[in-house]
């Protein structure tokens, strides 16, 4: 199974592609899509949409795991994350992928075993689980890899339980 994790954001949208095979988990790619904060909102959304669609076409994942907007103290940030999340969900659905969402706590629990893990703890576990020589950077890419790992960990259990 091949999963693309997306940590949505308008300024910085992390992505991470992870494959599960008999040999275990393997990172295929990770990075961050950025949009200039000085550009108009519609232009930034259009650029993000284009980049997300290109990623989906390039990787052709079986599933796309997107971080669920759970809680934000800054309303403006929450709106931007929500807009980026909506683009990712729609693009993945239009590409014919299975689309799932996980809260940050669900991801932390699946990857580290502790729902209140720090970013550094998540990065270290992603590094360990994917046998990477260094901690994945930047944090947005590490979070996207963690989303993919979360789905690869939980998907078999969810299938047995009848879906999410």
C-alpha cells in the first residue's frame, strides 16, 4: 500500500509519501509546498491546488491521509488551514484515492504511542520507523510522513472494523 500524507497549510503544506511492503515501511518522498504570504489569497489557493494535483498525478497513491483541522487558537490560521485542507481532500477524491483524515492526537498516538508527543518526538519516531539517516525536516514534511505512517498502521484495523 502506498499513502500520501498531507499536513495542510496555506504558507507551508507538508507532504510525505510512504510505501508499505513485505520489507516494511519506506519513505518515497517528503517536502513542503510553499506559497508567498504577499500573494493574493485566490492566487495562493490556485498555486497550492495545482501543486497538490501534480503530486497526486506523480505518485498515484492508494490513499491520502490529511490532518483534520481539530483546534486552532488563531482564527485566521484556522481558516487558511481549513482552505488548504479542503483543496487536498477534493483533489485526492477527484484523483480517485481513498481519503482519510486524522487528528494530530491520533497521529501522535499511532506513531509514538503517546497522544501528547512533542514535534521532536514525532520526528524521531518517523526517523526510526522509516530507517532514515536523519530526522525528517522541516517539521511539516515530518508531520506529513507521520500521517502516512498513521494510516498504514491503522488501515488494517479500520478495515476489520468496517471502515472509518
